[in-house]
C-alpha cells in the first residue's frame, strides 16, 4: 500500500451519528435480502425504500418508491427466470446462460434511470445474477454494477478517484458489497451478522460524501 495522507473524521458526535445511520442502512439491506429469501415482497419493498431514502437524498418520495420497487421487482423477475431453468431440482447451467433476462433488465434499467445511474448498472447486475447461478465469475460484474450505483448516490461520475498508483479496480466500496453477498450466501446467523458489519463502511462512505 502506498504511503499517503489519510482523511479521518473528527471523531465527534457527527461521526457517531453517521455510523449509526450507516448501520441502520446495512441492517435494512440485509432485511431486503432476508425478505426476498422468505418470499415477502412488500416487506422487501419497505426495507429497500428506507435504505434508498438515505442513499439517494437527491430523490423525492415518488422517485424513491419507483427506484425501490423496481429493484424488488427485478429480484422477483430473477426468481421467475431461475425457476424456469430448473432441471431435477437444480438450475441448469446451460439453460440459465441462455435464459431471457429481459424483464429483469427492464426493472434494473428503470431503477438506473430514476436514481441517475448509467445503464451499465443494469447490464452488469443482470450478468452478475446470471453468472451467480451458472457458477461463473459473478463478482466482477457485481462490483461494476455497484460502482455505477455509488456514482449516482454521491454524484461523482469519476468514482473511485484513487490518488496514486494502483488505480484500476472498482473501488473498495463495491468490493465490500460483494463480500456481503458472499457472506449472505453462507446462510448462517454469524455470516449474516458479518455481512452487516462489512456494509457499515459502505454506507458510511455514501453518507459522508453526501454531506450527512
């Protein structure tokens, strides 16, 4: 790691409040995916709405509702695709790679449009979800998708802005998001809690960059 000046908060009440809000967001996202696992669509929308309210302060209530619902609709549309690719109780790699994700893509494109993200968000998220079930490299497109979402959230189309060498890569925050996904996949209470801890700095970064 290159030696360089590290920016730090003042360690005061503002930092504590920001971290508490970031933890609320991390728990909220965990509840989104827990509700999805349990087939509770409305509960997933409500949890997603709260996270998006804090993540995209430039959006009004109507747009927050549209963005959150679009994401949950994409998750449910993804389930429909995967269900159609089942063979003997398992997802067929061949069928999932050839599957029609147009409905999923449409939902994600709507979310991207509403939050102000590039449409690359949708194409990369679709590829990540497809590869996740096909046993391929899902983490690379997943990281790129989150990079585009972060850019929209903080209003910085150049994120990540690395100061010196080693400038390739999507930035540390998207990597945290994918690690949280991996922890979620482990399907234990301990890993679920670890996933929340991983996401706290992810949301803390967004809150700090949006002046909260």
